[in-house]
C-alpha cells in the first residue's frame, strides 16, 4: 500500500475510535512521526467540524488532506475560490509585499507523486516566462513540506463560463464584446506561441475575467514548451475533451503544434456565439469521435443573426487539418479585429476549395494574412512558417506603373464581392494569394480603373493585362443601376419577390450594357487579339455579311471575359444581372409585372417565336442527328449559319417587348448570357448563365433561374453583356 492509500485507510479507521485507541493504532501502523502528526491534525479538524454527518468520510478526508495550513510559505491563506482535478486555488495574502494573490496548491497526496509534482511546477515555469496583459502573471512558485504552490495574479471577475451564463451575446453589443475578448485571447496565444509555449487546454474555464474588462488566459498545466522535453511530451493527448483538436485526440506527439490552440479557440468562439459546443455526444468517446470525423453544424444554422464573416472565421479556426487553419493566432486576431472595424476579413468559406477538386483538398492552404500594424492601409500578403510553392501567383508587371492593386474576395455562396483591400503597387510585379475567388481592382494614378475576376487554384500563374485602346467613355451605351439598397417591394408582393429583395440587398451600384455584345464589336476584339479563336459558325474571323448587329454567341466564358476586360469592363455577377433585369420593384418580367401597356398579342407572338420543337423520339431512337438549337455547339456549317441568321435578333431589337424601363434590351430572350458567378454547386469550371435563348420556350416561365455551363463549352445560344462598378463620385 502506498503512502496515500495508507493515509486514507488510517484516517477512515480512526475517526470512530476514542482518543486513546487512536494513539495506539497510530503508533502501531504509522511508518513515520510526520505521518502521525499529519493524521492528528486532520482528525482534530474533523472532530471540530459541525458538518461531520453531512458528507461521506471519504469525501471529507479528501478536503482535509488538500487543505493547507493557514500559512504556506510567505502567503496567508484566506478562502477557497476554485477547485480542479489536480489542485485547489485559494485567495491569499502575500505577507511580505502585502498584496492579494491567487494561491494554487497541489493536493497533498498528489504532491507525493513525482510526476504530478513535476507537471505542476512545469505549469508555473511555462507561464512565468510570458509577459502579456491577457496572460495571468506568475509571481512565485515553490514547495513546502506538504505542498507545491504557485502564487499568481488574483483576478476577481470569475471565468468566461460565469460571464456567458449571465450575458446575452445575441445582441449587437454583446456579440461585439465577446468577439473582442476572443481577439484578445488570440493575441495572448500568439505571444505564448512566439515564446515557444503551446497551451493545449484552451477553454472557457481557463479564461479569467478581470474587473477592468480584461480576459486573462490561465492554467498552463499541460502546456508544451518548445525547449523542454520529457514531461510535456508525455501529455500529447492531454486536454479537456470538448475543446481538444483532432491531433490531440489522436495523441500525435510530433503533430501537435501551436495550431492546436487555434482549433480550441475556434471552439470557444463557436460556443460564445451559439451558446452550445460544436461537438457533442453521450460520452467522452462520442465527443472525441465527433471532433475527429464530423463537421460541426454551421453557427448560422443555430443562430441566424450571427454575421457570415464570424461564421467563416470560426470555421477557418476549426479546420480538421492544421494546415487549413489560420497559420498563427495573430492571423485569427487580425480577422476578428477586421470584423469589429467593419472591414472585410481575409479568411474564406472552405466549400469552394473542397468542392473544386481532390487536389485542392490534399494540398496545403496558405492564408492571406492581414498585418496588424498596417490594418486599414495595405494588406500584408505573407504566410507563417514555410511558404507553399504552389500558391497562386498574380502578375501585374504589364499594368500601368504606379497603379494600385486592390483585392475583393467573392463569397460564392452569397455571390457578393467584399470590400476592396489594398495589396500594393502594380510595380511590385508579383503577388501570391490564397486559392479562392477574387475580383482584383486596379486603380491607375491618372484615374483609370479596371476590374479582373479570377478563380485561382494552387499552381495558378495569372498575368493581368491592361485594357485595349481607348474606345471613349466606357459607360456610353450603359444603364446605371443604383444597387440593391434601392429595391422597394410592394406590400402585396409575392414570396418570390421578397426573396429577390433579400438576395440583391447588398449589391452595390453598377453600370450594365443596354445591349448584348454584337458580332461587330466582338470582331474588333478579335482583330486586336490574334490568339483568340473566332466563333466557329462564322466561318472565319469576320462575321458573315449582315450579321454585324446580331448578338455574338458561341463564345467560351474566358473569351467573353477577355473581351470585357479589353473594353475596360467585366462580366456581371448573377445578382447584378438579376437586379438589372428585375429592377427596384422586383418585376416578374423585364418589362413589367404583367402586360400593362403592351398588346397581349405582341407578347404571345414574342414568346411563340422562342419555341423550337425538340426532335421526334423516333428520329432520336433511329440515330438521326439531333436538330440544331441554342444548346448546340457552333460549327462552320450552312445549317448553323442559317439557324443563327433566322433566330438571333439584333442587339437593339427587343422583339417589340423585351426592353426594361431602364432601356436594357433582351433580358428575357435572344441569347443566354454569361455571369461571373459560380454555379449553385460552387464548381469553379462552371458558371451561371442567365436569360433564355431562342430555343428555350420551356424556360420562359422561369426567367430568373440560371443554367450551369462549363467555362470551356461554346453554345450557339450563349452570348454576354458587360458591367462596370460605379466608382465613388460617378
């Protein structure tokens, strides 16, 4: 029997004996005078306690065993303020410096174990070397005959657990307050990591709340110190289960680095935002399996009012693979503070990359970091630790000298581009970005303005080219759309119209071509760019005679994008296209909600002109070629040319009907139109195509519904028009 077990056995045997009998048993069974004296003190305390019959003897033994003398070293013990599995914390007074401290004392029986004693002192050494306002201050640590102790800063406000139990974080101010706290904790972790200390037990119970509003990270009991071997290495799988990282659960000794704390802090952020833990189960083992193998529910699915950017930050911190998380806690803090300041964050939703390809899922992701020292001015494009060689490259050497390059992250779920953040001068020549979907904005010193949409993947090397020769005022022939804020839905609006208003609410002001791009304009682009292929149904690099004013079709997405950039514009987003066609009232048709002011016969004739019957089933079964229509690939054949000449209208011909009040022609019919937005499955190689072409009578009733089309495919019925963001002051 070890000393601890013997001590408890003797105590439980002696409590019911008279004093004389106690002395006899102590003389017979105690191996030392020190143990006899210790048990006598515990028995005296037990006999004086009026709560004798309120607790089991075993539980009372534990309390008496852990209780320190009234004075431990230079500290006068005042009252217990906390208790954990290994130690108890008391409010105490430093009699030498006359100040209150929190005195953490290792239970006396645990102090008998050399391993536990070393672990306790390891905590003190780990935290004592850190100096940060959000990390608990260690004043002193040491040992007495009975106890090991740590004297530390006394924090009066309780823990983050206490705060969350009494604070409403669903309101704007409450949410901002807790996000600010998490940002402070991220800064504290960043300081610890830079000093070589990994906490490994980040959780609300280890976050103290100061009366001055500070959050203070405490309890470095299982911290790992970079230069310390041995004990810390035996704790690879230690931690508090609901807040552990996948690598902690796997107890991968060499795989645990500072990013394990980022995962745990992500869980804390999730919990403060939703008031629930992301990974749950009936047992610790269930929770461990959930952390290792399942994705947490999206915070916004629990609390709808949580801002999308906070959801993205939480998800970034909680990525299963350490390489996919924020590279440092400082990067996480920068994104949190960007959100607090109303600036765009630089983390992005993971869905695009995960769905793009297996290669994207298997390669290391490198985040674009926001340098805290230059927040609000320029973006620092860098990564922590080793840089991945396959990060996408954006080359700007061909752009005008002195031009500013800015970045807008496109959210492929909302289809909105974030606020512009400065990358630097085009003279820099090369920028490395995180894989993702961006709108890159170039502002020339003389006021020139260009926009480039790019989805960049690992290994991408993209060179941005300036616009072609000036074609005069870029906005000539364009309609100005004031943005989603101008949308006003009538009281008797349909549910679909209300959903439309919600979709476009955050779209900014933009210009859009009143007409689809014509063959004549596209031919000018081809003449200046010999490397671009002409639509094959033209039969050459010039459109057939009489086709100049017809809408161009049979072009790929990249070719349409190339034209738009050549004329100083870009392709519209899906929301911009829909807003332009449906207007500030959410029209059901481009021209109106019904047939007001237009002859019914004219509309019927217009819709009838879009009907092209599909081939008979018997013909298809017999192996006959499918009849040509707008879905067909363009070919250099008389049949293709005849069909286009017959069916495609001039860009200024709305069939007597298809013109919006803003003067935008052919929103419903003629040719379908490319947009920059990914399809609903967020697959980068497929974009959303809107409108209808001349052989889509079956889709007339679903005017606003997009079709997904591969960026590499040409179709006879697909063309495009361009947009341009309205600049401040325009």
